[in-house]
């Protein structure tokens, strides 16, 4: 996966979801959230987990997203200290 295009894809999905919500289509914790999470969980990019957590703060995987953000940030800090 190209890390440069992944955040752009997440933003596009978020904008699509927002547009559907504004047009009156109810989304809830449905297929869009699941697809979003399935693409994020394979990543090591903090910004992708953060994009999910911010889009779905009460989502099915929000706690897992924040846990992974913490792990990745801790790993990044450890690398800086080496």
C-alpha cells in the first residue's frame, strides 16, 4: 500500500460518508465503517488509525484504534531515543 495515497483515500471515504449523512442517508455502524476499519487495521500509519477514530469516535473499533495509536507512538518515541 502506498502510504502517501492511503490518508487521501481515508479522507475521501470520510467525505463520502459525510455527504451521505447530509443527504439524509443513515449510515450508523455499517458497511462503510467496516470497510474503513479493514483497510486501516493492516496499516502501521498512525494517521490512518487517527482518521478512523476521528470519523467513528463511538465506532465498533474506536478503542482498538486508539490503542494502536498509542503503541505506534510509543514505538516512534523509542526509535527517536536510539
